[in-house]
C-alpha cells in the first residue's frame, strides 16, 4: 500500500534525495510485483538483520539516512501508523536532515537552497538548467490564476 502511493522519484532526486524500499522477499517476487504495478523505485532484498537493526522487525517502518563522506547516519525513524501518512514528495523531504533545501531552512553549507517553489519542475525536465518557464510563471502567480 505504501509503495502504491509514491510519486515520481525525480522530484526527490532533484534535491539529492532518493527513496528505496527493502524487504525480505526474494528479488524475483519483488520484480514481479513491481512489473505488475508499474513501480520503478529501487527495491532491495534484506539478507541480514538490517530491518531489525533499524527497528523495523515487523510490518513496516521508514528510516531516513544522510551520508557524510563514507559515514552514514540515521536521522529519522517512524513506523506502524506513523508512516502511513508518508507518500508524497513533501512528506519525504520534510523527514530528511536536509529538508526541502529552501531559503527559509537552515541547510548546511554547500547544499543548494532555493526560494520556495522555484526548484519544482516537471518530473522529466530536472536536467534542464531552469524549471520550465510555464511552471515558474504559474507558481509565482498562485493557484487563482490557472492557465487556460
């Protein structure tokens, strides 16, 4: 159910963030379900105690990690009904150590910070230097001025 609500990962990737799933199922089973459902997120098979080590020993849970060079730190954990509210770009970014990386936040030096909403783009256009002009024009005008 959680996987069925995940948006296009290009939005997370645009903020140097990614989402992966991990479970004890064999890859052949995972790949079959991903193909059936049209899911594209990375999904790994746990072969050790990774899940229990990070407090997800039954059902489901969500951990956030940050890498600093060769070191990895867990910065967030929620499970059971708590992670049922996750599933959109905003909720995933907000649980990470770097957040949305917008100017109102206190991001570490060297990480991008942009004005709110200016970094959004169509999921297939993040390689472009600027967000799509029509997208910027719309977000700056606000929701009352929807294009024809």
